[in-house]
C-alpha cells in the first residue's frame, strides 16, 4: 500500500529531507487511527453491556459520543495547527487519544467509558485533520489529491476490516483488549510523528501571549474567511455530497435488502461488501490519474459516473425490480464516482487559502461529516425498507455534489476586474 501512496514530491518541498516511505506510513497511521477506533470494538458491544451492567443502547452511546467529539474537535485542532505548527498539534492530539484509549481500557462504568471515548475522539480527530493539512503542505494540490486518494483506499479497508481483529481480541482477551490495541497503535503513531514528521514553523503571532477569547476570535475569523470564499465552499460541498452516498447506503440498505427485498440476514454482508469495491476502484484511479488529468477534470469524470448510476437506481426502484442487484449494482458505480470525486474535492478545498490549510481541513472535514449525517437523516422521511426512498436520497446527494461543482466552474468563468488580485 505504501507503493500506492509513494508519489513524487514537489521540488523544493521541505519534505525532501525526510524519507518518503516512513513519512507516508506515519501519516497513514495518524489519519486512519480514528476509523479503526470507531469500529474495532463493534463485536464487543454485548460483552461491554454485560460487563458494565448496562443495555446495548447504552453502549451505543459510546459511538455517538465519539463521533460528536471527533466532529466538533476538528473545528479547533485544525486552526491550532495553523497557529502553533502541524507537528506540535499532532503530538497533542495523539497524546490525548492515547490517554483516552487507556481510560477506555480501564473503564469501571459505562459513564466513565463514554467520557473516555470523548477524550479518544478529540485526540484522534487531530490525526486526521492535521494529517491532511500536513499532506497538503508537503505535496501541493495535485500531490495531495493523489495521497488522499490512496489514503481513502486504506481508510475504507480499515473501517470495513477492523471488526475482524476486534472479534478475535474479544474472543481471546475480552473487550478491554480492543481499546488497549488502539492505545498501543497510538504509542506507535506518536513515536513515528516524533521521528519523521518535519517541524513546521508556527505563525509569528503565536509567539505572543493571547487569551482564550482572542484565540477563539482568530479561529472564527479563519472560518468566516473560508465560508466567504466561494471556491472553498464549492469544493467542500462537492466532497460532502459525493461522500454522503456511502453513509446513506450503510444506514438504509439493511432495511431495504432484508425487510424490503427479503434477503436473509446472514447473506446481507455479501451484498454490502460490493459497493466499497467501487469506491476502492475510483480512489485507485484517482491516485493514478490526478497528475495527468488534474483535480477538476477527475471531479467531472466522477460526476459523469455517479449521476447516471443514481438515475438508473431510481428508475429500477420505481419500476419495482425485486432483485437486490437493482440497488447494489448502481451503488457500486455511485461509489466509484465518489472515489474519483471526494479525494480531489478535498484536496481542492485545502488549497484555496494557503495560510490557513489546517483551518480549511477542519471545516471541510466537519462539513463532510455533517452532510453525511443530514443526508442519512433524510431517510426517515420515507417508509422503512422502501428502495425508492433510498435511491432518491442517494441520487439527491450526488446531484447536490454536482451542483456545487458546477457553481465552481461558473465562478471560474466570471471575469476578473482590472487590478483585482486573484
């Protein structure tokens, strides 16, 4: 996998003094720890409920607390990395995740475990957000698109496969072993960051003492600047819409396939494993083609794959085709289009404001997560197990992405006034 991620560095980059493979390994670990931690302990949910004398829904609150902390802390750690340096902020985040994972391992009650998961989520969000910003700093826009596409492949595989070793750890050592494994990985990640991530210079004003209120005002100013930048908004919304389809499918497909189409529960995993293959193919092509085709062209190609596939899914659902492949087949192509669009849109959003790349990474990632949550919530407006509702929501998210990208193309055609700075 490192061969896929190992691409040529821009000339003059400060990372020319570092070994590429160890650096890429370090960034891969820091960016992917959050995905592994979110799913590795899924097989342990019943055991945790029994050990901590709570219900399964009570244990599920650990997922909610983790994702909420992960999303909100993105908005803080990214700007901190702009102000105080990438390496320093990444060390802080991974250290917090290590402490949170150790606390999870030692949790005596469900309330303690929920609090420990909050701390774990705060720390691990720094690995992803600051890791992406570091990639953009070191590799430039096209290089970042290639690296992020490769990372998307890794993240998809890890998120899907993490419950497998989690199940073995549960069977061999018990539920606490899953959180201990994340703590060990965090220690490894911290050691790699200290060894291989280059030191970045904090902004000049960071050397001056400042109050928490002033720091918050500075962060908000950065976010306001990005929101008012139309190219950033277009790229970020494009990534959010394209990425949302996989989350909508994950939330709605079980009811559609099992309840609506009568698939046996033990066979569901087979069908659910097919769409991620499409995403892997799209991400692989993005990794290979970004240099020669460019970010915007690959987004356009991905859109040309995603939208027709969405309309086919809607048509098949409206015509009441009873085969699960009437949903899964188009979804494979939708995910392939997402794999082409998402890494390039993310890389485009990071390159809009050079001085606040960490802030851009935070806001783009937050928009992605909120967009996925909002689109998934739209499933509740239709009947459970209705294939047409699932198809319409997924296709609507894709249309939203393409509309956002179309607005970006429109902005590019606007004439620049004489004397205006680009």
